[in-house]
C-alpha cells in the first residue's frame, strides 16, 4: 500500500515531441506528489509538485495531471528537448516520508 | 550557493572501516532527511530530523548506521564497520514546508 508504481521504465522521444510518464499509488493518505529530475552523478532536483485537491498544474513545459479517483498522476513534458534527457522520479508524501517510484530514464533524440 | 551541500562528494573506504558524511541544509529549513540511492533505483528513506530531534530512525538499514543533528543545523551520517553492500549514493535533503530539496550526494565505494 506504500508503493508508488511508475511507468515506463525507459522512454525515447523525438525532439519537439511530448514525453509522458505515469505513476499510480494505493495509499489515499498521500497528500503531496512531487516529480524530481535527476542527471547522472547528481542529486534529484524538484521539478514540479501537486496536491490532491488540484487536477492539473502547469509550469512552463512541464504539466502534472492528477486523477484522484483513479489514484494516478502523470508528468507531461511538452516540446521535449535533448537537455531534458535524464531520469525522472515520481514520489508521494505521507507525513514526513517520500515514497518514490522506480524512475523513468528519458532520452530525447535530436 | 544557498542550496544543500554534502561533504565529501566521493569516499572510497576499505571494508570494516567507519565513515562519516556531513550535510549542510538550506539555512532556514528545519527538517533534514537522509536517503540512500543505489544504481537504477529511487532514493530509499533512512532517517529524518525536525530541528535537532530525530523523529524517525526505524528505517536506518542496520545498527551500524547512525545520524546526528546536534544543534539543529548540519547533520552527520555515520556507517560503522562498512560492508561492500553499503556502496551507494547517500543523499541529504532539507525542507521547510514539505518540498524537499536535495544535495549533490556522497558516493560511497567500499572495497
């Protein structure tokens, strides 16, 4: 019940395309859902986050869509660029603890 | 730079030695977290401080792991009698309202 399931494991998208990464959870006590971007050898960087009372949040080219009834949320990267190539993690917060998805390795082809 | 800093960035040690890592959080953040990350996996929660109080330590991997935050500012993570399985990236994060900001990590290699 504490798991966050993330898919796909890896994703290749052409430059300019839309990258979509999906996550699902079971625990309805989760109250905050961030997405992190991580480059090799670096710590995760907070990209965008949403709370369950909101169905969508957009920041620049990044959008989170949140479906509370389905217990699913997704990250959309519009106009994907080679610099977006990284590993993306979704997470869910319960009290102090972030529960992480397994990550999606995104490659943007020029 | 006002972000989370960690020291050292890399540590190579022989099996059986003790190692200590330091984390300096963002200055106004009262919460500090330690995570471990192995290759290809998401971070794994280890422990959490609010100010100087360690509010959760049951997820520390074994009794060889300990953490302190003596004055509610920087924190240290110690691993005693290191094993090869301890090789990983050790990440520190800090927060004020809930959004956790991560440092660059300390890469530990146990030979």
